C-alpha cells in the first residue's frame, strides 16, 4: 500500500491533503503537534481538525511529534521505507510578526525541520514526490518597488508593466531585500528543497504560496487574514489593519485548488522545480475589498481600525503569475474566486462557532 506522509496534518493545507490522498487510497501518516496553538493561542489550535480526521478516516494515523526532532522524523520514514510515495511538508511557523519574538524557534521549525524531512526522505524514500509549501515572502519587500497606483479601494500595478496582466512570476529576485525573519527562514528551507532535487535527484517541488485559505483554516490575528476577518465579523471582535490604508492587495487560493495542483505534481513529479502558486488574477482582493465582501455575504458589520504601522517586509501589492505551473501541468486551473472562497469560510466558521446564518 502506498503511504503519504503529511506534516502539519491538522492544519489548513495538511488536512486538505490528508483527505485528498486518503480518498485516493493512500495510507496517510500525519504529523502535527498543534504547535500552532503555541504560536497563536486558542484561535490557532488545530485540535478540532485533528479529531475530525481521526474520526473520519480509517487509514489515517496521527503522530504527535515535532519536526525539530530529527530522530522521530527519521523513524517515521524508516518505518514505511519505500512504501512512501508522497510527502507533503506543510508544517511551519507561518507568521513574520511571530518570528521576531522567537527567531530561533522560527528558524528551527521552518529551516531545520525541513532539512530533517528532506534527509529522512533521501535516506528511506528517495523515489517519493516531495512537496514543500513555501511562501512569497522569500521575495522580501522587492515587490514594493514596483510602480504602484493608488485607487479608491486598492493599490494596483501600473497597467503598462509586464506583471499587470498575470501577476509576479518566478523571475523576481529573492536577494537584497527585507524579508522579515520568517521570510529568511523560509528562504533557507526553500533553497534546501531545490538543492535536494538538483543535487541528490529527489523529486522535489517548491510551491511559493501565502494567503492560502479555506474552510479548515484556524484563522488567528497574526496569521490567516481572511479566516480571521470572517471570525471577527461573525463574533463581533475588533480588527486592526496594519498600514497602506487597508488597500494592500493579496491573491488568495482555496486549499482545494492548491491540493489539486499538488496532486498533479504527484502524478508526474519533477526535480527541484519552483512555482508561484496563489489565486492570481482570478482570486484577489484588497483588505478593504475583503471587508466589503464579508459584510455583504454575512449581513454583519466589521468593527475595524486602520493603523499607520505596517509589518516589516510586508507587501503592498502581490498577485502571483501561476502560468509556469500551468505550462508544466496543462489543465489545472482555479475553481474558487473570492466570493466562493469566502462563502466556504463563512459557512464553516458559523458551524464551528455555533452561529446561525
């Protein structure tokens, strides 16, 4: 029986991957010690999702260890050996704000933990497809030097710029910019994944995401802005927007669309490839536009304030060009635009919070 090892298995992307590959007949070994609760408090806890996976999926086995524990990582791969055909590495410290609080923790989770995963895969399952969820923060604040134009609801790139039609592609430099400490730790992991593909011949792929979201997202103040916006709107919490007049733009990808891309790579894996992977021109919004859509879809007002302080290394405008992946894997496309994506999150949040429509 083929085995899929998935880290961060109770989180947004991990749990979506667990359900997908379990549905494809894999035995799934999930690794998640709910470190997200340590990062973000109760809002970030994934215990509710872990319980659902264990209840719903008979071939799912949960492992409650930390990827910083090299011996435990190696033992898991050794136990399954060459039966491991898929590795989805989604465990991470995902917040650039939080990284500044504990830089060593951030680095060891994001960089050292990834190296543990790669080395165990190389030793015990060298033919497996290895997928790493990276981030657009590896580009640092270079996107902020693009020629941007302010409109009533968003910042937008000038329409004569090459990135206007489809977004930012993988040619953008990751050098000579401010990344945040989180961005730097993810750069290290990102490059290790590439090198294990090119140097050792592993089938590795780097998916540079960010603003990954969906109904299984445990949104918290420091991470998962759409899910947390919805939670604030439905529960009456206040929300603070940091910088750029609330007009900063993000493209958002539904977890289901991302896992569909992962599945295509697993079908025909490559070595050391890198893809920008988010919502693109199909699914994007500014903070102000997101708030307007959430208020319209929920019928509730969101109490928010604008802060002049922006986060270090944060982007003013980011839309991903996903055409490199589409060229390598024709037929994949987005299915969830912003409205459909938000509707999914709203419905799931109401269910978890016990709220009526």
